C-alpha cells in the first residue's frame, strides 16, 4: 500500500493505516497534555501521531514549540479544510507560534495553476477564513513558498542527500514526473524544518495534517536525521549512546556531546573514540528526547550544524463527502464551502446521503446508522458544540427516535447560523489579511 498525497483516494481504514505505516494512536494520554483539548481530539478526529511526545514534553515543561503546516491553494475552502485551521488555532491558544505555508509552488507544479490564481485563492480563502475562524495575528505568519528564499535554499541543500529511488518508492514517481513536481516534497521538507533555523533555534515542531501527507512527514523526518552531526539512540546493551556522524572533527564533537551530557546532569558517561560514541549507562525514551534536543541545540550553536529535531505530526481523518465518497474541492456537490451562498449550502445538505432507512416507519422501528452518515459527521466535526449534544444526536439516531428529515433540518439551522456569523467575522477581519502575510 502506498499513500499518494496528490491522489484522490479516500483513506478510511485508519487502523490499517496506523499499523502499516507505524503511526501511533492519538488518544487521551496524548491530548491531555493540553489545558483545553479541542473537541477534534476528544472525538478522535485526530486519530494518529508521530513523535507527539516531544511536543507534550515542551507543553508540560513550558518550553518553546511551534506549529508548522501548509495549504495548497487549489480551490475554495470547504468544511474539510476548516478543521485543520481550528486545530492550529487551538494550538496557538496553548502557546505555540504558527508558521503557515501557502504552497503556491505546489499548486503550480501539481495542479497547473498560475501564480496569480494560487495567490488569489490563498489570500481570499485560506488567510482570510483563518482570521475569521479566530487565528490571532500575533506570533503567527503565513508565507508564500515562492517568496521565501530561505526555504528554497534549504530545499536545495536537502536535495543533496535525497535520491530518485527514494522519491520513486515513496511517491510512485516515474520517469515522466516533472522536476517541479518532484521538488514539491523537498520544498515541503524545507517548509517544515526551516522554523528551527531561525533565532529561536532547534525545537519541537508539530505538523497537523491529513494522513495523505504522511509520506512527506516520513521523508522530512529522515532528512532531519540525515543532517544531524550528533545522534542519540538506545544501545543494544542498555542505556543510550550518542554517535558522531561525520568522520571529521570527531574529537571536538565528542567533547561537545560530553559537555551536553554533563550540563544535563548525566554523571556516568563513557567515551569510546574508536566507535565515535559516548555512552550513558541509564536512560529511557524520556532521556533520549531530552538529550536529542540538547544535542541539536549544541550542534547548531557551536558546531556549525543545522541541529534539526525530527518534526512531530498529528493526522486527522477525512470528512466523508455529502454524496458518500471523498469530500473534494473539485466536486462542489460533495462539500460545503465556507463562503458559498447559504441557499446552495442548504440545498446540498438536504440532498446529502444519510445512514437512514428507506422509510420512516422502518427507521422508527430499527433505528439508523450515524456512524455511516455524512450528516452525523457534520455534527461531529462542526455543528455540535458540546459532547452531550453530539451524544444525543448519535443515540436518538441509533434508537430510531430521530428521523433524517428533522435531523437535516436541525443541521441546516446550525450550519446557516454559523455561516452568517462567519461572514460577519470575515468582514471584521478583512483589514488584517495583508498584515499576517509575510513579504518574504
Ligand atoms: N502538501 C500540502 C497540501 O497538499 C501543503 C503543504 C505545503 C504543507 N507545505 C507544507 C503541509 C508543510 C504541511 C507542512 O495541502
Ligand atoms: Fe444521519 Fe441524522 Fe439520519 Fe441519523 S437521523 S442517519 S444522523 S441524517
């Protein structure tokens, strides 16, 4: 099985995705790191993660951490996009600073868009709607890939250690894949990693994305490791070992590793110049992450390395389209756009497939299937503010007390009032759009 970030498959078997790709489950032990966990966490919409523990460490230790994600401006924003923005905004409230890429290079390379079209969509849809959803301009920036030379330069460096076989295996690229398309993952890796090269330096970075982006996450995590001068691993005889990766300047790097360990308070260490390693007798996963971050900072500060910490990611489920298949921006009938005419939105909602029975009589008798219903998903992802309301929809649907007509009516009322309020918020924040988009 292969995940294609540019394809149109609907990923539905999330358990299988997790086992096949080694994505860890995201549940209460993870989200309880946050003061005010977003409903998307509690409702298991965010279902998996990689290395979230690093972020949890930072949240609990009041250390700096950042959120980095990106958006390909390939069409109007629909409800499926809204949830990532909401997650990002929730993280901002928890203290993360935000770095948000507007992937114009990718829209041009993968969708054949002109730069003008990509920019128009990016500003009017992504930036403007994000502000209306509550994104605060402080400690947040959007930037265009085409304007950020730091990202481009980093992508070029990263390309030194990535070869064609790797990209072909990860993405199914072939001889006829355009080079612009082949560059998209390198640009994305640079998007994800570049915040760590700013003045704040190496730190945990959380990348909230749909699971279709996992190949990029895996590639980026490998790139981060490939560029490290010092790495820390569990040793097969127990404890941890710090390795020097380059063959030059080994002595100075071992000195650096030892001084990092000393500063962290690890008393008993053993240096083996021949193996280019320093060993720490005791230590588990928590020590490993703590040492890794300190090594990254030290190598960036005083050994001329990039000191990139492997990024963490969370993965969210995809909302089912109103027609039952994938929610897609290229098929307007499958979704509701944040800025579309409310009458059109209402019509689409009323025409949606459901988990209901053929007749009202049958549904009263046997109940319906909320877990197979896109309308229920609207409540789950967007419309039910509190969990008790959601539970009520679920239970009354299952028992047969709720019928689809009335249920859609209730959803439409909630949706339309949300859309009206959103439009007003858009008007209120319109003036902020230019100020949150970085000039470079
Ligand atoms: N490829 C992403 C998409 O198709 C957009 C993207 C670009 C991105 N750079 C990123 C996502 C960095 C996460 C992190 O939507
Ligand atoms: Fe879906 Fe509502 Fe019908 Fe249940 S009652 S199947 S949630 S539309």
